[in-house]
């Protein structure tokens, strides 16, 4: 088995995170930048933008998320369960990567290549997926656990105001990361015959 396949198996959704990691903030920032810069995007649009939060900024993000969730929670019991999840699986980590799509770039592509205009939103989503997967693999290679969350669009406005995000950047996902306190459960797979076909 190749190193890449080994790495794919190593990359899992890790929810038992802590703040005790060996890399510096600058090293983590460089890891994220390098992974995203080398990912493909339609027309080389580079529409994916990222913000790395560590320290107080990371903690503040999840406090803000809880504040927004409190406004829409169905009950006190439900909110308490959500609070435990946020604090125990996300805020307990070392940092968070925020992924954005620059809609100004996407709109510009629609105007430049109208023949493909209906496809650019889908292609931008593909670019986000490729980018976050690349970062996830890079974190896994470094022995750092992560998961992918989607509290957008609930937290969009609070994030924009707090971290001075450009108006044309649209939040597409949040990736808390940190030291791995406990591994993920064993992964199960759908039967190959139900997913894959090969014609010769």
C-alpha cells in the first residue's frame, strides 16, 4: 500500500481533541497555506480562502457559535447537549480552520466565461472540498486530529464582524483541530459492488 493510501486511512474525524500539540502557530499556518495553495480549482480560480484561528481567537469562535445556537435551540436540555459537544469536541482543540469561497471570483468567472456560468458555483464547492481534504490529510500526516463542521450560515455574520472577513467571502465550513486524545471508532464500508463499476 502506498504512503498516500496509508495517509487516507489515517485521516479520520477526531472528536477527542486537546491543545497539547508540538507545532507552533506559524508552522500550522504554513501547513494550511501550503496545502491549499497546491490544490486544483476550475480555471485556476483559487476561489478558496482560509482563516486559521488559534489561542483566544479559536476559543472565541466557539463561544460565538454557542451564543448563536442559544438563540435557536429547541430547549434547555438540547442546548446543554450542544454545549457539551462544542466544548468537548471542538473548543477543546488547539485551533480551527475556517474555509471560505470568494464569491467575487466566482461571479467574475461567470462573466468571463458565460458558457460555463451555471457550473461555477458547483466547481467552487469542489474546490472547497479538495482544499479542506488536503489540509485534513496534512494535519493527519503531522499527527494532528481534526473534524469538519458546518455551523454556517448560522455564524456567518458574527464571524465576519469578529474577524474582519471581507463581505465577498462566504463561509463554507469549520475544521477544529488539535492533539488526539482518543482515536476514531473503526470505520465501516459500504459493499464495493454497491458503489463501484468497472467496464472494459
